[in-house]
């Protein structure tokens, strides 16, 4: 029995580019459903029926619909274990792998946004504690290198590598030598080049 088709709801040069890279890393067939965010397509009823938040990425796989970036990464990497991008449930690395996928959305990105907007929340009420500790926790892990789980490259590195590339480009955190080396390592992968070519084509088609 053949597997259902994967559809990626995607807008070029957004958070969903990480999912595009992941699909290229997995080496599996997929269909792109491009959204033109400049034209507001993510707010139209057709897409809000997919994701009421009006965000990308979202994926459809048969009857399964998955939104939220970490959930999409977990789902896809587990769906294709032969690619070796997700430690198995019994692997000691499984816990750290899930931790770093969740840490991005639950701690790092909220801390980054609050810091860039100069918003301060009492530590006792803040889901991530404080900005410096959050960034320091990440940098401490990257220093152990070459990847988040040491010598093992996983889907978590796809997420963090693509995210940190944009974050440092916009100078939201300092591009320390450790961060620069990490993003260069991820961006040197052929899957990234393929995804960038797809995004460039889509952006041109959308007038970007």
C-alpha cells in the first residue's frame, strides 16, 4: 500500500523554509502549496481552515493535518526513520532531541521577541526565565558541537540552523564564532541549497 502524499503549505523565506529543508533532507516526495503572504493568502478562509492561526508551516499527510513548527518536525522525522534524522524512542538521545525541538518555540523565540521589543516580564511569570539564561543555554550546547546532539545530526539541527541564520542576519542575537560555525555547517548541506533555490523561484513568482 502506497503512502499518502505529503503537502507542505509554505511561503518563501518564512519559518516554513525550515520544513522545506527538512523535506529535502528526508529525500521524500512532497507537494508544495505556496501561499503568498504579501497578498494576504494566509488570512483567507481556505487557509484558515487549515490553520486558524494563519501561520506556516502546515502539512497534510492523508487525513492527518499538522501545524506548529516543532510538531511538524517531530511528525515528519518520525514518519521516515530510514533517514536517521530522529533518534528512536528507546535511544538515550531521544529526550535531548525532543528538548531542543521544544526549546525553540517554548523558550528561545518568546525570549527573543520580548528582548527585541524591550518587554520585561517578572521572572516568576515568564515561561523562559530570562533572556540571557535562555541564550546562554543554547550557546553552551552549541559549544559541545558539532551538532546539538554532539556528532549526531538530527531534524533539530535543521530547525535551529535555519532559524539562527535569519536571527543573526537581523542581528537579534550576536553572531558569535560558535553560532557562525554552526550555521555555516548547516548551510553547507545540499538540502539547504535545494530549498533556497525553491524559495528564490517562489519569491520571484510572487513578486518578491
